[in-house]
């Protein structure tokens, strides 16, 4: 029985290193998981914002084109020709993108205000 005591202490010393490696691996995994979740949340929010901006821009562009098409039947033809001389072809999509971005920013600010107010 006495010959087993050096073996037990040798096994104990050999098992310290794997326990230390397991502890460090656990810390690294926890930090990586936290970092991944934080970055995934930011990427998700940015993708939602981009999707909303594209959707609002398309909807506003379609609304302006529809409104312009409806007004073109009512206005005299020389007004359409005159407007065509001064307004570029890409004016409606550009204006739609600008106002969609402003609307989205306004909604985002109110969301932030509501969260801060509720907290």
C-alpha cells in the first residue's frame, strides 16, 4: 500500500495541467460567445435598418411616380415638358432615398427616446 502513494501523487500532479487548460478554455469560450452575441446583435440591427430604408425608399419612389403619373393627365402638356428640362431623370429616387432616411432616423430617435424614458 505504501508503494501506491507516489503513484497517487504523480497522478494528482499530472491532472493539474488538464484542469488548468479546461478552465482557460471555458473562459475563452465564454468570452467568444459573449463577443459573438454582441456582434450578431449589431449586425442584425444594421440589416433591419438597411432593409427598412430600402423598403421605404421603394414605397416612396412608387408613390411619387404614381402621383406624377396621375398629375400628368390633369396638367397641360407643356408643363411636363418644361419640368423635364429642369428636373433630372433620377430626381425622384434621390428625393425618395433622402426622405426615407430622414423618416427612419426620426423613428430611430423616438425609439431611443421611448426606451430611455421607460427605463
